[in-house]
C-alpha cells in the first residue's frame, strides 16, 4: 500500500504552512501528520539542498505519493521543478500538484503538463528580456545615461586628472582621500 506524504513550504518565518496542509487534506488525501513535511526556506534554493526536503527524500520509497499545493513549493525555476520531479519519478514516487487539478506529474499527462509549463516559463522569460533590451535601447537613444552613477563628480574627476598629471598624488592616495576604490580613480583618468 502506498504512503502519502505532503510537502508544505513557506519562504519566511512570518508565514505559515497551515493553509497548505489544509488544502492537501480537503480533496481527501489522507496524510498521516508524521508524513507532513513543513519547511521555511526560500524557493530559490534547489529542492534537494533544503534540509526538510532532503530528509523527505530519505524517507520516500517506490510507490509513495508526494502531494504539493503548487509547483512553486518544489522550486522557483522550471528547471529545478523538472529536475526534482524527474528525481522523484526515478525513485518510483508519484508527485501530485493540487493547483494543476491533482495531476500526477510523473504520469505521461503530467510530464506533458510540465513540458508545456516549462515552455511557457521560458517564453515569458524571453519576452521579459526582449522588453528590457528594447527599453534600454529606447532610453539610450533618448540620451539617458545607463548604468551605475559615477562615484566621482565631474569636478572631482577633473581634480584627479590634474593631480595625477602634475605628479602631486598617487592613485592610491587619491582613492583613500576620496574614499573610493583604485579602479574608480583609474576610470576617471581613462580616455572617454
């Protein structure tokens, strides 16, 4: 008989896993309280590197079922979620995601769903990159200066150039005096 586990994860201490546990119990998943893994850790950390999830992996056996409320409980990137689901499938563990209608992500339909979601996520990321590049190009064309503001004012940069040209100061002494790094002083004297 297969055992059912629940993985409930939140990102910060101010959040609670209770809602996730209740959502998993609502559709009838009978999860023994000892098999509910609760964890407070960022979703940006790979699932297998999270302490609670790592312990869960040690307990899971072939034929077991792991239930999560949403895919982002397993990970933030499509690549990490896919890797985690593939690893669990390799162990013989079925993964059910309630937000996707309770579909078993290790089944053929679940794998197809995962591929479609990964493709959509990649498409959205490409659109974001494209819009960002277009916005930067438009701003540059409008004469906006892009990037981090200079640590030195135009007057300070002029004084740095004059003092170095006259030999009255070194790069290191100017950096200390202006409380900046040597690279900042060197950029100030580099030809534009």
